[in-house]
C-alpha cells in the first residue's frame, strides 16, 4: 500500500479548501498513493484561540453536505481521510463536533468524532464517545483526531478492533503557553513526534499522521506529517512546511512480522490494570 500523509494549511474558505483538496488528491494519485490522510479541519480550518475559541468558529457541514460527496467523488479508487466541523444534534440541541471522515468513490467507509479535548475546545465542540475501526477497500482502518493520540487507550481500542492502519488527523499547534523560537525545539513538536512513534510501536500498527501547517489566528501549526511502521520507525515525513510524506508499506506483512515473536495485543493483562472509570489515587 502506498500511503500519503499530508501537511498543509487550510482556513475558513470552504471553496478554496475544496479546490486545494482536489489538487492534493490529483497530485497524490499521479504519485500512486492509495491511502491519503489529510489534516484535521481540512474543510473550514481549526480554531484560532484555544483559551476561548468562540469568537471565530469554523463553518459546519452536515454529514450529507454535498462538499463531502464531492471529496468522495474526487477520491475515486483512492481512500481519503479528512477532517471538518460536523453539524449534529444531541438530545434535540444543535452541536458541533470535530469530526473525521474516510471516503472513496464508493462512498463513506468510516467516521470519527474527536473524544479528548484540550484547553477550551469544549467551548466549541461536543465530544465524541467511541473509537471504532472500519473496513475499507484497503483493509481495516481506524481514525483519531490530534489530542486523541495523547491517550494510549484511543489507539489501543482501534488496534483491538482489528485496525492494522491508524490515520491520525491533526490540527496540532506549537505550545500556547511556552513558545520556542524555533518549531523543532517546541515542546509540542517533540510530543507530536513521540506520540506518533509510540502509538505505532505499542500497538504494532502502521500509523499515518497528518497535520495543519502555517498560522490561523493565534495558533501556529507544526506540520510534521509522517508515516510510521509498526516498530515505531519513521518511514517518511515532512517538516514544518507543507508537503506529503509518502511511503510504500506491505501492511499485512509488516504487522504480522512485528507480532511474530512479541504480540502486544495477545500479551495484554487487563486484570492487572486500573479499572475503567476508577478515580486515580
């Protein structure tokens, strides 16, 4: 499988974003990419202020918005993951979700709503409540949205549900509390890379990590898209600029090889772990 993980900037203009998505898909197709992972908030951009984001919220799209159907049509035989702000209802009240969608020309293969929320994100989005893998023409995949990958249980849930590839779509900024003068020295830059390799290695899965680039409001995004093998090894990456990290991976072979002697999912000892929902001491 040829996997492409995208680092790119997307803002509020939906028409411009859609044109950019089509151009990236066309470029990736010419390069033989079969799975393309675009960033979180591809359509409409992310928040501009994590402390109080309500002054400049992204536009929302319903699940049946024709723009999403246009992306699926443009994908054709390629599987494409992208992020957007979803308009939904909870108990009859309108809410917005930070959402990810996986499509091809055959239609929708999977959806994910971001579960874990940093800082003031809860002022803008309602959280999701589950992690589920899904079947695609390329095999079984799972999706996470940026801060979800901070929590090992998120990726572990997808791996236990049979995902051999995890697409992690991000709009991950540099630190908002302790900014470094250079992005590679930023604390969040180091964590972003660390989580990508750790989650791939501990679950023995292939990991495709996309991210926004550039500046939106008060946030400066890291880029650093990458494809990681099931041993935690970075197979391809971008830096802080826009680009596509492309890697050829025999997913089933590499996952099986990594689990041949040490199979982390089979060797779990759940009876020894802290029970779900238990308050930490």
